[in-house]
């Protein structure tokens, strides 16, 4: 893993007395800080773009009325971002891959027992990541086929009957409360780590770098595979294709000719 080891606490007061052997290697490493590249640029752009898109969707959904057009556009942006993340989680850089931090039972058990060592998402944090991605995907799907019977119809609402569209719209509104709850827990966890564990989780998502203890499980010799330009292009193309497919209903509706007013039957 790309890292720059830095020793801390160096100085005469910390040197071993003459005639005594230095501490074991594993003990020395506990006093070493290493700087690792934790999040790549595509992942950081995805994260903050998702923050903007979700915030916009939530606010415009609460305002309703003329803001629903922007709400729909934010929903399409979320579709593209979620698809990009799913693809990047398979073919992207090593730290971004789902298999790297998937919350398996042994990892969860070790974390709850205080034995887990690692960098990046801890097992509970990984559960939150998968839960948020799944919830956002479900929110986007229900929004695409939903309608409010007033001024908004999802671009794919014509694919389902009116009764099902109304039920899915109700589910969309209920899931919005769940999304707000999970988002609140996410923010609370960030504040908790910053306030009580002195671990800034926001800085790595801005800079990509994180300073960790050498004993945390990170290795300066561990190879990190970058996603590469080809993987990025593939993820981006699939994300744009998903947005185009999801928004096709609005485009078709906009291009459809306005029907002539029907004559009275009498």
C-alpha cells in the first residue's frame, strides 16, 4: 500500500539504554505512523456528489410543488451515482472494492469483541455503506415509477398501472424517513469518532490520505491496484447509460405531440 512511514516520539529520552537490546519489531511498529492512500479521486468525487444529490432530493421533496422537477433531476443523478459506485466497487481501485471491506461474520465478531484491526470502513461502517446504497437504489426505483397525482410523474410511471404507481409512491415517501434516519446515524458516527476517538473520518474523503498506526493492520508493502482510466470509463459509461434509460420516459413524454381537444359527445 502506498505509504510513508513516520516515527513518533523519537529522541534521546526514548532511546534504549546501552547494553540492552531494542524492543521487538512488533513493539516498535506500535510507535510508527504510516500515511496511506485510502480513497481514490473517483470515490471521493462520488461521495460528495452523492451528498449534494441526496440533500437536493430531500429538500425539494419536502418543498414539493414547482420543486418537484428538480427533485426528479436529483433522483436521476442518484441513479447514475449508485450505478457508478456499484461498478467501481467491482473493477475500481483496491480500497474501493466491496470484497475488501465486506462485513463478513468473522469480521463483525472480531469488531464487537474489540479484536478487529484495519483501516477504512470497519465492519459496522461497511454495513452502513451497503444499507445506504441498497436504500438509495430502492428509493430511486420507486421514484422512477411514482407520481403525486398533481404535478409529478416519474419517467417510468407509464410502465406500471396507476394503483401500483400510487402504492410505490407511498413506499417512496416512507423510505425517505428511513433514509433520513440512516443519514443521521452516519453523521452521528462521524462526530463520535472525531470527538471521542480523535479520528477524523472526513479528512481522508477530502484529501484521500490517512495517517494510521502501523499496528492497525495497514502495511507499507501491501500492493494497491488502481482502478485505471479504462475502469473509470467503463463505470462512467454504465452510469450515464443508466441515467439515460431511467430518464427516457420524460424525454418521450416531452416529445409526444399534444393531443387535440376532443369534441363533446353530444
